[in-house]
C-alpha cells in the first residue's frame, strides 16, 4: 500500500542554520489515523507547517500522493485539508460563504456542495448559524466552521491540530464519528492532540516527538516495547515513560 503522506529524514525550522526538527520520518497510509503527540515545544506545529508547505525542509523530503510541494503547489494542496488549532475566519463572510468559498477553491460541484453543506450543518448543530457572521459566534462555533470547511471537500489527507479545543461533548463526538467515516472511506488523518485518552482509542499508530526528534513511532504495542513497559498500559503512561515526565 502506497502511503498518502511520506516524511523522510526531515530537518527543518524557521531559520536556515538552526534546525528545530531533526531527522523525522513517518508515513500516513490510506485508511489510517496517526496521532502526533509531544510536550509544548516538541516540534508538532513546526512539523505541520512543513507538511502544509508553509516552511521548506532544510533537509529531507515530504510527499503527499507521491508529490512534493514545489512540483505542483496547487495540486499538492488540493490533496489535503487542514484544521488549525485556532479558528481563522473572514469577518466579512457568513459561515455559508466560507463553505462556498472552500468549495470553489477545491472545484467542488454545486449540487455536491449543497448536499454536504446540509449534512455538516446538521452534524455540528450549525444549520441555523449558516447565515451568521463570525463575530456572532462563540469560539467553539468558530472551530466547528473550520472543521466543516475541511470535511466539506473530502481530500485524501487531513491534518488536524488540536481539534477538540472549545468543542462541546456532542460536537466532539460528531467530529470523531466523521473522522472514522473518512478513514473507512480510505482517507488518511494526522491528528495532533494533547488529549491522549481520546486519540488512544481512535489512532492506529503514533509519532511521539520530543525536542524536535522522534523518540517513538508505531502502534500502541510497539510504543510499549520502545518504552520498555508492559502490561495493560495506557498511551498516557507510555508517553510519560518515554519523555521521563519532561526532565530529559
């Protein structure tokens, strides 16, 4: 099975001679959900910026669908959707107009856009808010708009950064169900989250970052072996064991 996302020997950062990321390698396969975890400052956001093409690798390669960002930037970006940690919306556009703009950028058919828009509005309890402007929404509602825009276009890869912040329990369940559905349909998902108990239940494999390096990578069982810890161990316990509770 050919990976949707391939990251190989990635070195990168914000300044040419100062790497934040050191030799990162991992993949996301079709129908797979990968959890990326680490302390604040571990390199998760920097990794995501490289995956989005906002930062260029100092060394190493990134490929989505076998394609690197600079080969065909538009085609590269059309293969992915991104849900940021902090909602970023246009104050002058209604929620419906945000969704319409997203559909246009991804060349989504009008009828299919309307069908998906209706479904997503109902799933996230936003049907009566579609003609509202962002300033009239709570932070959680703004986050739901970002999620709806990402899942409207149904790309092959989703990059989701701390998706549960600000969401109420019902919306969190709707998001998890939606991610599982897209995974079953063959999409790949990379999820960065501090809520380890949740992603433990849903992710197939994990990338554990610490100080810009991969200190463990694999399934929960493989992480146990790498942490040299056994028994009925949770992802949180494995994580604390791997990083030495932040003292290393």
